[in-house]
C-alpha cells in the first residue's frame, strides 16, 4: 500500500513458450520445462492479479527498473483484452536509490538492485537471482531508502 505495507501476496509460474527460452536463459533463471508444465497461462494469472488489487484505490507499479515490467504487463493485458488496472505513474527503486545518493553525498557504483541492496546492508552471500527473491529484496530496499529519506523529527 502507500506505506509499503504488504496487503496481499501471490506467486505464479506463468506458462512460458519453451521455444523462446535459450539454454543460457534457462540456466540463469532456473527454468525447467517439467516443473512449469502445469503452469497457468497469462490470462489466468492477470485475472487473478486484478482480483487481488484493492478496489477504488490508485495502484502505482513499483519495482527495480519497473518500466521493463510495465511494458510486459501492458502488452499482456492488451493481448488478453483485460483492462489495464494500474496508474500510468511508476515508482522506481533506481530513482529512489539515486535520490538517496544525492542527499547522502554517496556516489552510487551502479543503479542496480544488487548495488542498492548492498549499500543498504540487505544483501548476504549466495542470494540467487530469482523473481520472488528479487521482489522481496526490492521491497526491503524500498523500505530502507524511504526510511533513510524520511524527514527526521526535530531535536
């Protein structure tokens, strides 16, 4: 929600088109055709996602490099002929992290999720690059940098 409180959570493996997945991509993202064989199609997943969203509330997509996700979502909703449920604004962790760097005087080595999380002290050894792990790390990073940028009470 608007205070970064988690109000709903779900995870899906969306049925992918195996012919579009290279061996290299499969290795990086842990794709296994047998595991994903029973995955729902994108229409079902988008419908379930819309059903989870709070009604009558502006929902702004947020994430790391969120424009890439928004492009994917817009295309999926359009192809499935489901009305796009999100606001046109986005909140991007890279921008938030960069804003923190400007205020703190720290020079960011990169604007990646990994760098933002490392700088925040949130990233340990052996963290896999997986969708749900990255989602949780992004949310934790958002919370960290929002807190770091929050006005402090006067002394």
